[in-house]
C-alpha cells in the first residue's frame, strides 16, 4: 500500500486555505510530463473526491492523489515551507532520481 505523509506545517496550510475558501476537502496532487527533467507536481484543492483518488489524512488535513501519480509519490512527505519571501508546498520524494536546476521538474 502506498504511503504519503503530511507535516504539521502542510496540514495547517491546507486547513487555512480551505477555511479561507469556505469549502473543499483537501489538497489534490498529481504529476504531469513537464520541464527539462520529466515531470512536475500539479496542485489544486479538491472540492470533492474523485472515485479513483487515493486519500491520505494526517494532522487533520487530507491529500488526494491521482492514481497515475501514486507510484511516483509513494513514500513522499508533503511539507509547507517559508524560505525568505517564498512560501510553498515542498515534496520530499524518495523516488526522485534527478531534478532540473530550478527545481520545477524531476525524474523518477
């Protein structure tokens, strides 16, 4: 069975955005072919669960993963970080073999 963990920081951000939006179930994550290294993460907020989504819940927040991304994301940790003026979700993905220089795409 695939595993995905959500840090307390990521869970706080997911809950915060859902509260601001006034609706939604959690964060939806998928991957798409993109960039110079092969794939990039696609993030959106899930207003409803798709029948094929795999849901992961931790610290009171839910992340829905598209079935075609499950193998690439297995074992990942979803974090939310502040680096200077930048705030973003970061994926600590043990399956990544290489990343492009800007960090926007990865290969598995």
